[in-house]
C-alpha cells in the first residue's frame, strides 16, 4: 500500500516537472498589444465586427487590418479608447450610439423553423425543430443575426430594461 502511494507521488512530481519544462520551452509568445486591445473589447463574441470573436478582432486592430470603429456594441467610447491606445485619430461621425438590445420572439408567430437557432452565435435561442422558440436574454448579445433570417418576422429587437443590478445614476447635464 505504501509502495503504491510512493510510486503515484513520484510519478506526479516527475510529470509535473515535465509539464513545467515543456510550458517554459514550448511557450508561444503573442502580441501584447493585441492582448491589451482584447481586454478593452466587450468580449461578447457576437461577430458584429465581421470577425468570429473578440480575439481575432483584437489581432486585426493591432495589426492595422481593421478600423478602431469596427465594434458596434462598443460604440463611441470603445472607438475613442482604441484610438488613444493606438495613438491614431478617429472620425466618430459614422459611429452610431445604440442602446443595448436583446432579441424577443413572439411565440404566437413562431413556426419552429430553427433558422434563428442556427444563426445565434451565443446559443441564446432556445427551442427545437417544429417547436416554439424563446430567447434566453442573459445570453443574447443583440447582434441581430436571428432578426434578419426569420421568415415569419416574429423576432423583435427590444431595448434592455434597466434592473437594480444594471441601473446607474445618469451624469448631470453640463451647464452651458
């Protein structure tokens, strides 16, 4: 019994040391600027920018392949923060500031075609084939991908209502 415990302990120590050495010598260095940009992005992985997630979008911005205004959920505040980080000037005239939106499915119009189910990048649409669908609002990023493919137009984009957890005191109006 003691021999088995010692053997397992020694094997664990040896394999742990091997993993530590492998992590040191086989580490892949990334672009630190891309990591800093990714921290600024919302992290919703919605794909509204044209990239499959926030990591590839951050890499594209860091390499200069994408504009700092490419993230619709981030709005003007994110575009300004990215421009400051990269030291570039940005024209915010075509960046529209939208309130956070969430999809809502009118169940009386839903036919269960699953087109919205297949398009949702965050699996926020709940339901199955030939069944009524619903949206799990906490998972919805408001990307509107489901909105455009619905054949019965039963999906509506609604503004997110503030709750006790999300409400904040508005800034006072600036005196003129």
